[in-house]
C-alpha cells in the first residue's frame, strides 16, 4: 500500500501518482468502468486522459455473457472511442486456452452460457452442443442472464463421472459470486457453478480471475512492460493481479467496501486504494508510522491493544481507509483480532 516510512521524523510528503511510469492500464469492467449499461462517474474521462498520455488501455473481464466485439462497442458508446475487440480480454478466451490443452481439436463441447462463450468456442474450432446426450468432450460454463435450470441440469448430467475416473473436463470461465448491475448487486457465475457442483460433487477448473492465464494473456497481448491493473474486487481482481506479479489499484466504485479492505488477506492487498479513477493522476500519499499511530496526510488511526481507533479524520475519507488498512496489514493480526472504531467502517464512497 504505497510507501511506508517509520519514525517520528519520517518524510510526510506524497509520493508519485499511480499512473506514473505505467505503459498499460489493464482494467476490469463491471464496477470499474461501468455498472450495468451506465458508465461510472469519472471513469471514462480518466481512461481517455490516460490514453491521451500515451498509455495503452486494455480491458479484462470475467463476464462471459458478451463477445469481445460487443464489449468494445459498449465501451465506444460510453465515450471510449478508440476501443476495438482486440483491446478486450475475456474469460472465455482464457477458457479456450485450457480447453486446447485438454481435448482434441474439433471436439464437441457442452456450453452453459451466452453468446460471448459460444463465439469463443466456435472461434477455437470446437463444436457447440447444449445437450449431454451429444457425448461432449468437455463442459465449459460461463455467466449469461438467460442461463436456467435446464442448462445447469445438462451440465450435471454430462459431469456425472469424476474426471479422475474417466469423466470429462469441466472449465468455468469464472467463479465471481456477484456481479454489479444498474439496480444493485446480482448473483454471478459462481452461484451457477456452485449449483452444478452441489449436484455432481466435483470442482471446475477456473479460467478467469483470480487465476493467472487471463492476466498473462493481457500482458502478452498489449506487450506491457510496466502494467497497472484496476479492479473493484479483492478476491478476484487484486488476488489475481498479485499472483501474476502485476501492481494493482482497488477502486471503491464496485463490489468491495472499506470493511473488506481492512480485512484483506496478504494475497489480496492492492498497491493503491482509490476513491475513483481520478485518483490515478494524483500524487499518492505516503503512509507514515509514528509509534502506535499510522497517518496518511491528515487522517490518523491508532492501535491501542485490541482497539483500532480513529485519531483524526482529515479532509478526505479515502485517507482514513488507507491509514486503517495500512495499520491492520502491518500489525500481522487479522481484522477479527481488533475492536474496530465504527468510523473506520464508514462508507461514503458507495453510489446511491
């Protein structure tokens, strides 16, 4: 989380902006660029500003319901006018990598999902079926709003035999439990994958975030030497970027909230915490540790035995989140080991 300085005489200045030295911004979509059909505040303007500065923009999405072309068209409609399908890396594309390693070229694949998944399966040279009676060589499952019980049942029928007993592979594009929509938070592909798991008692191999193939595909596609990943979920976006060795920024415009940031395990901690994408261009404040007090600019928190207390709110609520998370993360203690001041769980960032 930014730069740490210890001691009473530590440098209290801000550091460089998160965008400094970056040659590629790799952004999640749902909860970062848009929610439902609408762009999130300041997202489009900020991304266009980065592009104007010569930074390559790439979009990485676990959403398997749409094609890369339809996603690119949506982004152009929102004002990201230079976006092409090549700029969009999808979890179905990552799933095809896994399928090629496991089944023969031209094999039949049972698809549970929408057009985004069907198009990638066909582009990869496989034959699409919706029925277990067609003896598929694998099942690939992704989110689509129209997926229903009959689709999940066909997957369960095809996956009745475990793979280590001669059964077929099962690839899930992702296991996101939730997906942001314009009206709120809705169940994601993870809930649908879990339904099939409950029926067959086996686990899917996951292609998208937080697994690394989708990140490696993006880095290679955009020839990124110094990328930064933007996400709104700790368990998929940030954990996946960290596993792939990519610095990350968590933006508080989507799923995860301040309370989740404080509780983040070591493998899911972002390099930067942003209120919205405008913060990419602002000098990122250093974290200063002075005894039992942790400060980020004017915001300060104190660890007092089992208590995590707010000392000073400062002028920006985001700095409270930065200071509190830095204090908890540096303590080596899990969040449940603290009595946390309720003010540290405040969430003025959530959209109405």
